C-alpha cells in the first residue's frame, strides 16, 4: 500500500489527539483527585464507590444517633440523680418529723420544706433536652406533667419507648417515662406534707419506708441507663472504626496516587512534546522542497 502525505498527516493528527486525550485525563485526575470522572471511565470502580459512599453515610447517621442517644440518657440520668438527692433529703425530714418530741412549729417548718421539694420535683419531671421533654414517653413536644387547680399534679405523657437505631435492624429504648420514675410521688408528698402538719406519726413512719422504695427504684433506673450508655459508647466506637475502614477502601478505589499521577503526567507531557515535534518534521517538507 502506498503511503501518502495525507495518510501520514491524518495518522499524526490521530496520534496527537490520543496523546492529548491521555494528557487531559492526567490533568483531570490531579485536579479532582479522583481516578475517574464518568461511570464509563470505570464502571466497576464507580459502582463500588457508590456502595461505599452509601455505607459511609449510613454509618455517620448511626454515629449521630449514638451521640444523640448518649446525650439524652445522660440528661435523664442527671435528672434522676437530682431526684435521688431530693429523696435523700425527704427521708431526713421524715426521720425528724417522726420524733414526737419535736415542737409542732418545727414540724410545720418541715412540711413547708416538703412543699418546696415537691415543687422542685415538678420542675424536674418536666426536664428538657434540646426542646424535647425527657419523661413524657414518645410525647416529647409537650410537658409530661401538669399542675391542676388545687395543686394536683397529673401525668399527661405515655409509657412508650423512644427507640434509637444502632444499626440495620438493631434498636434500643433510651428513655424512662414519668410513670416509671416519678410514679405517684406527687400524691405521696402532698399526703406527707399533710401528715407532718397533722403530726400523724404512724403515716410519717410509713413514709420513711416509701422513700426508701423510691430510692431503690431510682437506683434501678440509673443502673439501666448506665448500662445502656456503656453499650451505646462501645457501639459508637465500633461504628467510627467501621467508617474509617470504609473511607480507606473508598480512597483506594477512587482517589489518585498523587506521586504516581505526577510522574505519569510528566511522562505524558514528554510524549506529547515528542509527538508534536515529530509531527512538525513530517508536515514540514513541501513540493518546492523536493524540486530544490
């Protein structure tokens, strides 16, 4: 087959175009930091990268769930702990009030303190965490306890668990409801206050045992919350390790080895320069040159 100048020029242009395309790809890799721009560049790699990105997004959400749950449970534990402090003080008042040698005016002062502690527990029962009420069950948008006319305090929440997702198909209840923690404490304290004012010694002595029961109940819930926080923190640590692993794999799939890419770019630049230089030599001779 006879090779014409036109064929040589066309071949040269094709080769220069291919070289320029490879050079552009190397520039793009360094500019974006990714090995591919379009799915057609590496269909298998793109599919794997998409799956990894989905896994990373899910894992980040589970970590956020864990952070939110830990904060919720720690706030709950703090409120219950403060309730325990109040119960301890109430028990001291009950022991003092059960002493039949105590003057009535002193017992009345104890009753006044019980009234104030009841008000404090009412405030605790409506504790919030970032605008959501802790002890209302799943009814978190409104105060779980409400004071009625006459001073009666009623529970308006429900007994449902707030579930947080730890992983695919794995959930944990993170709340303690008002009916579990505070139970009938407000009615009890209202009666306890009355018993102190009326010097009802038998009822005051009974109140000491009731307060011990309240304390045992609070300790039970604090132990449960502590165990759940520990589990949640361990799960969070596991998720963070899993997320880091996913990110490393994703980097190996889609990210460019900068040192390798720079070297390949330099090689491709040299090839491009050589192609252009060779092409200039091919198209330089003209018919006049041969006539000479």
